[in-house]
C-alpha cells in the first residue's frame, strides 16, 4: 500500500497536542496516510496550493475548512492552477 509523501514530516502528526492521542493518530494514519491519502484534506491543500497553506492542526478529515482555504486562495489568486512542488 502506498504511503503519503508528506507523512514523515507532517506537522499535524508531529504536533505535541496530537502525539499524545495515539489511538486517534493510529486510525487517521491508517485511513488517510497509508490508505487513500488523496482524500486527506491536508494532502489536497498541499498538492494544490502548497504545504505552507495547510494549518498545523487541521485534521485529515476537515473537509469544510479545507474547502474554505482552497476557495479563498482561488479567489485571491484568480487561478485554479496547482502549485509547483
């Protein structure tokens, strides 16, 4: 199974507040990072407009928040083109 390219340095999974919740992180990693990582909101933002736009504590399943960020960025940039990585 493929693993997300951002997992090793993911700020969310390395944040002190998150590290302490192992049961939650194990589930999220299996579901998003080692599963269908294209569904991860963090991954979608990082690959569309850049990792610097991903809030540190955004969970992989916070769809509404990620949609707001992507919409706001699109409105400000006037472009729907993905960021260069």
